[in-house]
């Protein structure tokens, strides 16, 4: 990984949020902004709609580089929806529409000249349910590099990715076996290896351990700590202990119910260091949630 500015688009046209005084003004009033000089993402007033239903409202926060950020909150408050904004996975949902702005290392992620495929290479995703391809272990990991045109050095890429994902020792003598023959925890680590193999910059993880036992969970948490030197990680989790253990910063979301039509919209309540969120949060709603009084 280098600090070189990403070339997501043919010409780096897009103003950063800081350059846009109107936007800067509008966000100055919004409470939960973290002023992070080293931010990988800066999200400003992000709303996501599914058709006419607004699933999340006015989400504004920064994601610091080379750290782990946890997204927590009750079911349905929009954590997955928000997470999908960061690699434009919502583009693949027909009814979904994203407004506001998200900049990635100073480039507008949603600019018309930004290639979503390149976005998803740089910003990888690991899902709740492991989803290995029905191919060999080797071919799963080699898939992304091959699609990117890589022909040489595949053995090394596969080995390094599997080592980083703490899976190499368990599978190095059966690389040609089907990925579907692995256990759930191994499949999840394989999916992490597959995500790492294309040398991404950011990993988005949506409840990656929810189907795993404590041992497999611990391995993935250790792995996250190891790889955060190279990657920025955003993880959605319902496991409060996990958020407290692994993350540096935590964003707490909840759902606001509109009395007039009884719809629920996700809002960001606060974002802060994980230590503060779990020991002395600013908002009572956060306190109630992290202490288990709600949700
Ligand atoms: N593809 C979709 N089409 C329509 N509505 C959707 C879609 N995905 C999510 N929603 C709605 O958006 C809201 C937020 O859902 P989302 O899945 O982001 O919540 P979540 O916080 O990840 O919940 P959970 O913790 O249960 O995974 C919910 O009301 C949900 O019904
Ligand atoms: Mg979810």
C-alpha cells in the first residue's frame, strides 16, 4: 500500500469536501463530525433511499486511515446500508439511491467518471455469510488478480493472501480442493484472503463473525489487528464485546420513528473513540444501547 493518491478516475477533477464552502458550512452544524486530518472517507449528509423510503438520514462522519471503525446499532437502523455506500454496492440495488457526498482520499466516490468496479477493487467487502465461489481454494484467491489481468506470480499472491488471512497452515496441502469443503470459519477466512488478494485499501466487513464459533471469531479479530497496518477496516457488528475489543472508533446508529407515518429512518447518533463510546458516551441513547438497556 502506498500513500499515492488513488487514480480512480481519468482526471482528478473533484473538489474535496474542504474546498466546498457551502458543504463545509452545512456540515459545521452537524454534531457528530470527527475532524480527522488522516481520513480515508469523509461522508457528508448521506441519505439512502429505497424507492421513496428514506432508510438513512444525513449521515456525516469521517473514517480514519489504518484504523478499525465499528458500526453498531439495533437491527434495521441502516448499518449495512451505510456500509454499502463506501464501495458503491448500493448501485447494484435497483431501488437504492444515495444522496449527499462521500469522498475517498479526496475524490468524490460517486462522481460520474469514477468506475465502480475499480472502487470495489480498492474497497473490498466481506459479508455476513461466507460466499466462496464453487471453485478450488486456490482459484478463489487467484480470481481477483486473474480478472485484473495478473498472470505471473499467482502462487505467491495466493500464498501471501492465505497467510495474511491466517489460513495457509490449514490449507496449503489442499489448495486444489473445493472451497466448499472448508468449514464456515475457514470459508470466511478464505473470503478475507480473496478480498486481500487484489491488494485493496479498505475492507468493509458486514457482521463477518456472526456465524462463527468463538475460536474462529478470535482468529478473525486477531487477523483484523494484524492487517490494519495495511488497511482501513469498517466492521458492522451486533457483538458489543467484539466492537469494544477490535475497534479504535465506533459509530452508533439508531432508528428514528416518524409518528405521522410510522416509518423508521436510520440516523447516526454519535461517533467517537471506542473507549469513549463504551465508557462515557455523549448521548443517552448510546449509553442505553451499549449497556444493553435497549436493542
Ligand atoms: N434492498 C433493500 N430494499 C428495500 N429496503 C431495504 C433494502 N435493504 C435494506 N432495506 C431497508 O433499509 C433499512 C435498513 O436496513 P439495513 O439492512 O441497512 O439495516 P441493518 O442496520 O444492517 O440491520 P441488521 O442489523 O438487521 O442487519 C431497513 O428498514 C430495511 O428494511
Ligand atoms: Mg445489516
